[in-house]
């Protein structure tokens, strides 16, 4: 089981009241909420291995070099205002101080935590998925990772609808039903339609439904672009013109949109721990941050 950790603690932040605080008054709602999420995931799915994948770089320069607008709107000199939308990725100023606490708690528990400089958590997940010898469940609120779904290798995305108690089990059948594409096709779909939340412009005038139809007709992005050059193809004049004008974007977007599969991930023990790695440090963190029942419940499930 691979966790898109930032996606989950962000949702935890909005799912647990900010009145949940440490003894010194510091909000710890994201910390405790994430612990509750992990408890529920382990209880419901019983993974043998668990990795918390981290954003060592949420906006890698190599992606910005290819598409300068990539996540550009998220860059702000001051902390943005809080919002009630759990799908936004702006970082409230009471969330960011909780991230080091989350990292310390995961390390003391012995839950594998991997982030690699120059890469997003998505890239770590993509690489670990490629290396995994058996079935993989990816837990994320980011639809971009649908591109990794592969029934032949038993790779699914568990997409939270409400917390992690209600998960959309995303396999190839669901992708075909909702988007008319398979896993790799989802990356082409996302590239064509664009994604304002990631600063990806897409191809003007081609939304999700049109992109799905084009992919069904021509197979993949390469097939669509071959159709642009084939004057006998069924593309409308407007589609042909817009795709032709978007060649500079289409030439670089695949590398930006597709998760990397060659991240130099460190070799760590992914095994789900049964006992804390550092009980003394965990006790100190539990007392300092008032982790209470959230931590006790997780420890109980891990030991069980």
C-alpha cells in the first residue's frame, strides 16, 4: 500500500476540527486525522507493506522548465487564506507546521517514509509501483495517479470519497466506465483536457468528453497527432487546427503529466511495523502533541 501522504493529511486537516490541539495550543488536527486514516486503511485492507510517499519537491524545476505555468498559481509570498474545499492544494498556515510532526511520528512508528529531492510523491509512487512484485493499492485523492491503474498487475487506486472509510476502488473497469480510457490512456486524457489546478493549459476547446472520443478513435496521443497530419482523418477542421497549434505544448506535456518511473528511491524496509521503531521517541511525541487515542488505536491495530 502506497500513501500519497500530502493528499491524505490535507484531507485530514479539513476533516478534523482545528479545535483538536496539543497541550500548548498548537493545532494537530492533520496529525491525528492522518493517524486515524492509517488505522482505518490497515484495519480494512491489511497490507503487508506500507510506504508513506512524500513530496520532497512539490513543483520540480524540471517540470517548470518544460511548462512554466506548472503549479505557478500556487506560488505565493504569503500563506493563502484558509478554505473549506478539501480538493484545493493551497497550504493553510496552520497545516504546514504539522508536517514535521507527521514525519517524526511516522519515523518513530517505523512506517516507511520516502521522499526524493527533485520529485513529487506521485513520482515516488510511480517508481515503487513499477518495482513492486505483487498487487499494489495506491491511496490518493489525486486523480492523476489513475494513470498507474493496471489490472494485469493488480494495481488499483483507492480514491477517498469521504475520509478513507468510503473509497472508490479504481480499476480498469471503472476507468472505462467513467472516462472511456485505461490507465495509460488517462494520462493522455489529462494532458489533452488540461488541469487548471496544476497549471496545465490543455488543448483549447478539447474537454474531457472530446478527449475521450479522440482517444477511442485514434488509440493514443501519437495516433491523434498522426490524424492531424492525415487530411483524410475524421478530425473536424477546428479540432485539427487547435491540435496543430498546440504542438509545442503537446511535445513537452507528456513528460510533465506522466509520473516518473525512474526515481532513485532508497532501499528501506517497507514492511508494516508491528511494534514502534523508537518507543521512547513515540512516547515523547504523544505527550508533547497530545496524540491520545488516535495513536493508541493505530498501535493497537499494528500490534494486532
